[in-house]
């Protein structure tokens, strides 16, 4: 299959079956419920039953935990599929075996063959990609697959599997219009992935959510384990995933491995320490270049950004950075009012607008930010609005050039990171060491 035909087939499903990544959780992009997915998988021959699964839900951390687990299983000699979302640069990032992405030819043939059923069953984009991933893993004779939930858990398209282990990483206030406006309600939706008799690991113990998990697990007869507080400092220091939140994800993974009877040894520790490299995993506290030090992260809600912004402030205080520049974007459906008070007071801000209908215009972010400052809760850092992500990144590098030791952070949105990475490659800065 030529690249042009592949691109046309892929473009068609993005247009005819809109993705949440492009249009948000509205209309045909988000279709909660399992009936369509179950009907589609029946047509595909129930591929999800051909391999062992680990099912991972959570507000934040589920992508990192999924990649760590897939890295370990692969290092232990198992052929391991990994299904995550969203993608950053290439649609095929959503499904891989090790570093290998699903082949374009496989994607194209799948889309051609099953397109009439997409329409007949009125599938969503995510249901199509979930079916594609399961079928590819089965056809590839995968031993294991680590499956990341798309949204919530109870009504998510991935919740048709019977895993060997369920994991819920963390609970924060995000997608409240769909999952509920309290931590307890959101925890209940995430707990929907707990299956009768299947062990479950909870990555974060919170007084609001612990009773929910205990009640659901007890009702399912599922052994419940809470991951301990961070305690593997030496291994965390070796990891190529260096966000401070990864210390919690590490404990979740080690707890999961104990339940799966996979002993912590040099192979396991090496696979965890080198997860980003082994899995070609991007966008999680990823260093894009050293001079100027530039970090990107796709954390996009208050729960994630509270950790990221706090880590940036500690880096400035501890490591002697003389300027912090934040290139920031946000989707219009996020709770910006909860994020604004968290923004570091020491930073200079360049607000930007990624492509797509969901993005909040940079000028609007700036206006709301300046209004937040005017309340007296923050000092008055410099702020500007540049709609183009590429131009925002270039401006960040221009500003950084005036300082001896600047630090640039790009985040707030997967889409901002997705546009920033190639923009930095174009500048040549990524090769600066």
C-alpha cells in the first residue's frame, strides 16, 4: 500500500469518525457504552481473548505506568502489545509491540475491510482504533497486552476485556462534565474496570476515594492492594522518566509486578529505568534539548500541573536557573480556573494556540491569567500571546538567549507538545548538548 493511499484512508476516518483529540468529548467523537464495541469485536472474532491483559485507568499516570509495564514484560521475553492514547506525532503510536508501531499496510487493509461495519455500527473513532489494536495484537500472536483506558473506565470502549490485573493510578478532577464533579464520583467511574475476582492495584491512597475502591472491589470479590508511598529512590533516580510524579508511578508498577509474580531483579529494574528509550515514549517530562534546557510534558489538568509547576519552581531554586519561560496552551474544556493559581510566580509566559477546534485562544488565556494576577495572588510576570505554537517556541528561544542559564517548559496540552517537537527540530536546538 502506497503512502498516499494510507494517508487517504486515515484522513477519512479522522473526518468521518471524529476523534476526541480533534473535536473534544462531544457529538459523535465520544460514545460511552460497550454495546457497539462488543458487536464490533464479535465480527473481528473476539481478538481480545487471544492474549493476557493488564487494564490501566486513572486521571494521570496511566500512560507512564502502561509503558513501564510493557517495557518490563518485553524485557522478560514476552511479546507485549501496548495500546495508549492520544498520539503525539503519528497515529500509529497508539498501538505498538515494543518499539514497533503497527504497520501502515495493516492499518490500511483493516480500514478498507471494515469500513462498512464502522458505518453500520455507528462506531466512534476510539472504538475503531480499539478494535484495530486488539486485532493486530491477536494476529501478531502477542503474549500480553497492556491496555490504557481512554476516558473513565466503566463505559470506556476498552472495558470489554477480562484482564489478569486492573490498575487505577490516580484520581483528580478532570472531565467533570462526563465523569462527575467530585473525586468520589470520578473514582466510581474509574472503578468500573474492576472485574470479578481480578486483582486490582490502586496507585494513590486518598480519603475521598479509598472507600469507593474498597466497596467496588469487595462487591466484585477482587483482591485490592494500595501501592505504598515512594521508597525506591535509587531506582527512581536512574529512570529516564524524570518527572517527580514518576516516583508514585514506579511504586504502582512494582506493586503490580509483585501481584503478577514477576520478581524485581536487574532485568526488571533496567526495563523500568529505560522505559522511555525502550518504548520510544515521549512527552512525559521529556528533555528536548540541553542548551537552553527545554522540557515538555503533556500534563493538562490541575492534578498533573500542580506537580509539574512545583517541580519547575524547585529546579529554579535548586539548580540556579536565572529565567523560567513557560510556553503554555490549554483546551477550552479544561478547568483553567483551577490551573491559574498554580502557575509559578517566577516565570515568563508565552501563551499559544494549537491547531484544532478545542484550543482556547492564546489571547483569552492571557486575559484570564492577568485577571488572576490582579487579585493579588500572584506577582506580575511577563506574559504574551502568540497563536502559532512554532512562533511561540521560537520566541521562547529568543528570550532565553538573553540569559546565562534559562529553563524552558512547554506544556498544558498534548497538542502544544505535538507541534512544539517538530518546531524545535527545525531550529536545530534539539542537538545542542
